[in-house]
C-alpha cells in the first residue's frame, strides 16, 4: 500500500473532520510545470516533525503555500470534539440505513412529495 493510500485510509477511519490534499498534477500538456519541476517542490507534511496537524491556523497557512514549496498530505485533523455520530443518541445503534424507522408509508410518501 502506497503512502497516499495509507493516508486516505487513515483519514477516512478518523472519527471527525480531516483536511487532506493528495496532489496529482496533470503534466501531459503543461510543458512548464513538469514532473521534474514538481518533484523538488512537493513536501509531505507528515515528514515535517514540527508540523502539528491539529493546529487549524497552521493548516490554513500551509494551505495557501504554492510555488517553491507545495505542501501535500494531512493538513488538519480535528481531535478536540466528538464526531457528529458520537453526539447523536439516535445513532448509538448504528446508521439509520437498513433500520425500521416505524414511519407509516403514507406519512413517508407525503413527506417526500412535499420535498419534491
């Protein structure tokens, strides 16, 4: 499993908000910004021991950097608050999909019709 795949998996499994940038340049028709131009500039945030992915301000500052340095990877991961599903008692038994919600068919149909 490659670095990017492992990072994507980690971010998906995180219970909460994460901000990830997996960079995939299209260099087919761009003769100025080639792979040779990108390689020395692209920097993985995870390789910088001083970078704190829980610092929102630092993440937003890094997100605006482009040029001689192009940061990629996990910019931000919120760990100080529970995720939405952890705060909703109705979700303690798991996702709603597949559960019998005990809503009469005619009531559900009327509700959907109102939304349409």
